[in-house]
């Protein structure tokens, strides 16, 4: 059985308790934060477990690499205080069940792009950036065989991740990849941060999607025509698990000549898309999610963004239309990069 | 040459009459599990007068006539049980008038759902009709004469309640009009003349509807679907009661199904909302999702999955994909909403007994006055055993509808039989006399509504 490696001593030694004091959804001082995180670590109930909206950010805030978010989720499950109503949890658990037979396994013996549970977005990986690259999970009917399961952190179901993730890793490993480029931040976080935190072996090298794009853009540098537009980045919750890769957004923007929209809700201070919050049990959650989205989009607008770039399909689905409604063009990072090298992304108008 | 064939050619033209086996084969079955029956002729008239002449010919020759829209009822209602002439009405597809102020459309019997939807979107974007969850090729009149329901059923009722008048060719060939059009006063109301509602639910045994005026409703520019999920089916009736009480929703549908897995064991309630402005939309969402459903959310018994802008019209069942061979048929029961949980549980049992992934759907009609609950069974068209399995499940479900205190909607032959057995004697006698009076030679879709 996989056990979360969480060390209470690190929390006791921590001077900032940044996991909670920096939290955008719970207001606490250092003393309260220390008291509550200790209670949580000892398996006791805490108001934090009930007020956590599962934005993942404390994984980034923790200066001790001690996985406070994974701990909170484990305790929410153990104490049966998930933020989400049970029917939505059950629905999510059902969603990731692989069906319609087994996937076809082809041996790659090289780098591969894993679409995970987003096989329907194959139009986002077209053109010269992806030329010659092997791709797995291309069949929407079988994509849940490649679903990294980390979504269950939103649903207080670490047990499901621990139960299913080894099988998913095994399926990917059967393709004999060397490097696995993860289409989504969440997959990258699963195979790097989460797997390591619970002691799960990953027999391939995960590569962040932005890292791949950046390297490809460097190869195609001669083709780049500067975008010359102000672009806001919508940071997804799962990027908090790979915050060491966040700088690549700026690197890519610099390379393609996009003007990075400096704004209040950026970097560590980013606001999530609030898609998960709208369905939570806490009174007023739906309105709260709308308010967060409005603040976020207003911030993009105020800072002159002409494009809002996404890497997470869930964020795109949740606020893409709302972004477009205020005159900012929503698009995926891969499409932005394709534009920069003179290609017309599918569905681009 | 065959004299009936020649007469049909004389009435219509050679291009629109056939007795060729390969064409008759196409008209011998529908998409459900009904046994195929081959017609003797198929004719596609272009006018009401041609229909009159065909009906008179059929009376003279004592040959059955089966009116056909798009043939999508799935219940075998247009399968010619006793052969005869299939009257394919698809050529009569004129949208004769749309009255924007009085909000109605006068159409011919072959106008399809997709045709009217596209026409209104292009020419009258502020008007819409109640579109059923059928393929766009389904005809509007075909749906109404079987008491269909559409995506405005919750606020306004059955589609057959939403008409302003009709023109019918009787089984003896006369033309009759009903509603204000009967006194040449236009097509704006079905009432208040004496009620002779003899043409809905009779499966084409009392006449052929050639024109119909249907009611149109405001099409608000913002339309979308909110989804609410519960895992306890017993909660569905009270939730429906509360939702309909708000009088702020359009379509309300509850469903559960084994495939895809996300829906298994859960009840999804989709709630259509329409608004003129963002302000109105948010006001309605607040009333519906926060004030009305908030208590379930806070208790963790129900979850708000989100609101998706835009309506996928038509919303068509994907159940045909669940098994190889692409077949499906359903029993629709018009049920009290309070029976939802029994409908779900017993439907699931029947499906599991016949090794068919379960699919159940309840569409609310009126302000919770009833629901059309559909039990859908997938089958492999190429496998007779699979077809038999589905047919057995369908017959069990027909029995279940009556057992639970509902009424079978658009019953096939088996369903009609068990309804007739339960009809009260007075009604039974009246129906028998009506049929005899209207259709003395018994030429109209014989095999249906017989044995009174």
C-alpha cells in the first residue's frame, strides 16, 4: 500500500506556515496555521479540512516540500468531510473507469506524447511542432486507460488515485517509452510530484508540455514571427504540483514575441478557474466561483490582455466563453505557439 | 399492368409510386424490434387532393393504407401489418405560414423537425417550437399525432396540446378542418368549437392529417442547460416538484444509464433555462440552483455540475451505440412523477435480467403533471436472439407501465392489446364505434387499435 510521505517535524520546524497563511481562501495567522496543520497531521479534525476549496496551491507555498495538500486530501477522505457532495464524487469516480476494451499497445522505444484523458483534443497537437512525434491515448473511447487520476484530489479520494494510478503507469510503460511528454500539467504532476510523494515507481521520464514546446520552438526559431500581442496566462490548479516549470511560460512568451500580461493574479498569486468550487457543499459556492472568475477576468482586461492562453482543458471549458465575452481571445498554448511559427491552428479564426 | 399500381400512377405520377421489391423492402420495417411486413405499394403524394383520391381508391379496392412520416416512432406503428399502400407523406413539406404576432406556424404533414427549426432560426429567431429528442428528419405532424413531447413540454405540455388547428382527410376521403380554420377564421386557435379530438393517439386509424397549425413560443437568445446530480433516486420527485414550482425552467429531464460509466447508479437532472439578458439568467440560476436546490447541496445529497450555454438540438439518444448492430427501442410510459424511483429500479432489473445495459430517462410534462419515462433497450440488428431479448424486455416493460399506474405512450401492437384489456367498457365501445363510423371498410392502418 502506498503511504504519503509527510513529516510533521518539518511543519514544526517551519517558521512561516506558508501552506495556510498564504492560502487565498482561508485567512489565518501563523500561530493558528501551525496549530491546525499539526491537528491535521495527527489525524484530528480541523476547520481547514472543511474550508479547503482544493486549489492545490499549498503544495507550491510549502517551503519544506512536505505535501500539505496531499495530506489535507487524505484527511478529508479519512474524516469523511469532502468539500464536494457525494453524488458528484461518485460521478467523478465513475468517470475514470476504463471501458470499451483494452487499448492497443505499440512499442515506441523513444519519446512519446501522452494525451491522457484528452484524446478528443488531437487538433491541438498538429503541425510542425509535433512532426514525427509518437502519440499515445489517441482514441477517446479508450482514453481512461491513460487517465492520470489526479483529478480525485478535488474529491477527497486519494484512495482512488493510489488504487488506479499504478495500472495507468503500467499501461504507459507497456509502450516502452523513454520520455513521456504530458499533454496536461495534471499528468506531469501525477508522475512526478504525487507518485514520488507516495512512493510509487515511474519507469519513464515525464516531460512537462511547456518544456517540450519550448525546445521545439527553439529548433523552429527561424520560422517564428513575433506574436506582438498582450497575452494573459490562466494558470491551472495542477501546475502548483510543478511550480518549478512555471517559468517556462515566460520563456515561451519571450521566444515567440508575446507580451506577457503582468497582472495581480499571476504566478504564485494566480486564481484558479473556480470550476471545482462551483459545485462544493459550502453555502454560496456557486456565487463564489462566479466572483472569483469575474475578478480574474477583470484583472486580465485591466492589464490589457488580448489573448488568454490556457494549458488546461478544464480551465478552458470553465472560463473560455467568459473570457471571450469580454473581448479577450481564449486559446491553448500549443495553438499560440503554432501561430507564432506561421501556422493556422485548427478552428482558429 | 397491376390495376392498383396504374391507378396510383394516374393519381400521382410514375416517379412517386412503386411496387418494386427493393423499394417495398425499405418500407417493410422501422428501426425498432417490430417484425417486418411488406407493403404492396408505396406512394408519395404531393397534395391533399391526391391523398383524397388515394383514399377513395383504397376504399374501392378494399386495400389498407398506412400513413407514414419519417417512420421513426420505433414502435412499428407504420409497419404495414396487413400489407397495402404505404402513404409516404414526406413530399408535403411546405411551411405555409408563420404568424409572428399570434405565434403559430401552419405546416404540411411532411415538414420535418429539423426543417422548421432551421427555418425559424433563420427567419424568425425570436420564435421556437417544442422539439422532441428525435432525429431532425422526424416529422412534426408524425410526432404530434402520437402525442409526442418536446423540449418545451415542462412549461406547456404534450405537443398535441400545442396546436391551433388541423386539416384531415377522413378514411372515406372527405376533408375536415378543426379549430378556427373550420370557420375560415384563420389558424390561430383550436378552441372553442365542439371537441372532436379523434386524430391523436389513434396511430393513423382515423384519418390522415394533412395540415396543422402549431403553437410557437418565445426563443430567448440565451439558452443553456444546468445539471444537478443525486445518488438517491427517491429524491427525484420532490426535486422535480420544487423545480417546477419555480416556473423558471424550460425542459427538465432526469436520466440514469449504465453506459458511459459516469452516469451509472446516479440520477442526472438536466434543467434548461432561457433568458434575455445576463441579469435574467443569473436571477434564474440563483433561484433554481442556490435557493431551490441549495439545501440538497449543503447536505451533500445533491451536486450542481454546472451550467452549459447553448442547446444541443435535437438531444438525441445515443443508446444505439451501446451494442454492436446499432439497434434500440424504448417503451415510453406517461407516468406520475412520484413513480420515478420505482420506474428506475424496476427498469434496471428488467435490463439486467436481459443482459442489456440499462438506460432510463424521464421528461417532465407540464408543471409536474406527469412525465414521459422511457426505458430503452439496445440490441444488435444482425442478431435475432438479441432482437428477441430486447422485444421480451419491451413487453415486460409495457406490463410494468400499467402495473405502476401509468399509460403506455405510442404503444405497439402488444401495448395496444394490454391497454384494450383494461379499458373501461364504455370507452371501449365508443372507440369501436368511432372506428367503424369513420372507417367503415377498415382500411386505415389495420392491425392497430383492433379487438375492442
